[in-house]
C-alpha cells in the first residue's frame, strides 16, 4: 500500500476479511463503517490524490525567436495500475485536457495553449499507467503572445495542468485537476548578427562640439534585414541614440532628448560585412543646457532595431556599444551663442475662418472681463484652475463661459472652477510671446515657444547651450520681465513654434 491513500488499502482488503461467527460479523460491521468513511469522496476536494504526480519539463533558456518545447509528465507513483480518462485522441497521442500557460515574471499571462477553446471536439482517451509508468503530453510555445506578437528578451514563468478522471481500483472514480510546479524560462538574445561600435574623440577642449558616430555592422555570413526609424528625406537613422554620463553613471546628456526628427519605419538589408552609420554631435550641454564642466565622462551609443535573419520571427532588440572615456579639458569656451541675424519664426497660422491663433483668441475672449485672466489648467481631480490678477469666483466662471466658444461647451461647462492668484495677464503674455517670436525664433537651438498655462508664464524650449545663452542674451535687451520667461532645456520637438 505504499504511496496509496489508506482508504484504497482498506477497501481492497475488506473483501478478504474473515468472518467466523457473530464476533467477526460485528467486526465486519465496524470495519465496514470505518471503510465507508475512508472511501467516501470528499466533494470539497480537500483530500489529496497521491497516485499520480505531474511535472513540467522545459529548457531553462532559449534563444530569441526559437519555439519552446513543453512537456507535461504524468507519472504513476503508486504500487498499483491507475486508469486515466482524458479528453484527447489516442491516435494522435493528444490530451485535450492538458493546458500550458506562459506568464511574465510579474504574473501577467501572455499565452495559453487552450486560449482558442477548441477542446470540445476531442475524443475520450483512456490510458492505464502501471506503477512507475509515465504519460508524456507535448506541446510548444511559438514564442508569441495570444495575439501573435513576438515576445521579448527576458524572464518568464511556464505553468502546466492536466484534468483527468482517475480509477485506481477504488469504489468511485475521481475527476482531478493536477497542476505541475511552475518552471522559470529565460529568453536570451542568442547569437547576434549585428555588432555596434562607437567612434568619439578621447578628449576635447571645453566648449567644442564632440562628433559622434554609431556604426552597426553585419558580422554574420548571411544577409540581415533591419527595420529602424529613419529620416525619409535623408535616409539617415533616427532610432539610434548617444548617451553621456559621469564615471559613476549619472546621465549628463542624451541625444534623443535634444533632437527630434519625424522618423518613419525604414528597411535595409545589410550584406555580410556591410555597415549602417548614424552621426551625431554633443555640444557639451548638461541637463540644464549649461556648459558641462571640465572633467571625465563616458559616452555610449544605443540602437533600436528589428532584425530579420530569415527565421520564423523577427527580433526587436536594443543594441548598446561599450562606453568610451571622454576627457573635457579646461580652456576658453568657444560656444557661439547668438546668430548674427536670426530668421524669426513666421506668424502662427490661424484656424480656418479666424484671424488669430488660439492664444490670441483666448486673450481676446477674456479681455473685457474684470479680474485679469492669466490662463487656466485642469488639475489631477478635474478642477479647472483659473489664474486671475484679482481672483473672484463669479468672474472666473464668466471667463470659462467666454472660452466655451473656443474649446467647446463639452470640455468646460461641467467642470468645477477654482480662481487662483496669478501674476501676469494673458493678453500681456500673448504680446510678449509675439515679441519673442521675432527676437529668438531663429536662434540655433531654440525649439519651441508657448504660453505656459500651468505656471502663468512664457516658456521657451531649447536644446543646446547656444540656444539657452542666446535666449538669455536677447531677454536682457527686451522690456520683458526675466521672471516671466521659463527656459526649458531638453525639449525634443521639431523646430518651429507652438500655436
């Protein structure tokens, strides 16, 4: 009886119990009562079934793009034959009541072999397992989620289960859901056909531009098809990046945070040994668009591409170069700050049928309402905060009503309105915005210009040291309060102005 629940041993031997006389009869009745209690099925499912063990067998890791073989192993660990009834086809050795599930490391299911719900057509399959005998149920994960999207490099968890009806020579059959212990799976990058490298000077003088070149090379013996973000006009790569950090890893500058190109999906086939090159430049700007101090830095290149090497699945990968040391040597900065004759941005194009842009119409709609409108913004609770020079609840609501003709009643009519103290009138901000458009709109490194409704200020977005210094120098000669203008660094937008 080793390995079997005790109720099975009692039930089997009860039929051989000797019964001489009334003592044996009384003993038989007692044993029968005990046997009935032991053999009765527990509908709550609390009693454990010990005759069949279920385990899951998968490789610990696979290369990106490879299918993952999955095997459920049901083993008779008792000392008697066990009959299993499964939904499946004996002809094709398929157990339809088996299920495999793949989850991310944080428990989100991305694939299940039974997601299609096609098990109802399976035939009934009956298998008898002798002691120690195993039943293997095989499947494979096609390396995608349930929608067919390829999985990424990372850690996953695989689970397996089996629904069976078991007859182990007991008075009653039992339907059980057996679950195997979950198994970890690692999807690795595997052999990489593309190698990336970075070229950069080892040292530069303070203020000098740092030329950067990122190269992707096909190091395999076969052609490789790449998909990447690119500039449709020049054909250059835009899905690459350059990153500058301090020696301890603190980020100082990132190319993608200071430059913007409207990239499109592009494809290119690299023959063996062929290269794809991306060029960039660091103007030594730090996170505040100030000139980085002299000292030691590290530079690395990053490239996001989709690789197709003729396998059944493409590989979406992020490739990074080794970090190269860069020394900025002390010296007189040579940063050019102001363009000799900046070309101002053109006036914003008004909406059809209008003579003013949206900021101009907002200033015009609120100009005659007492209180001094300074802009408005919704907070995280949906409350519409209205900047006013002289906050007043009734006047704030009147201002919101006046703006319904611009933004629509559906956007504003049901919102709770809260007046808050402002510093600058919206009409004045709009006038200053037009002055700045003419004065700084054409400076190198100046990306955006807008009224910042959240802060009752103007905001000029810059992406370079020269851009920030140019704006500061022009502001010093204008009749605009310096505290009314916020210079935002790291704005990655197409050159132009906001509406």
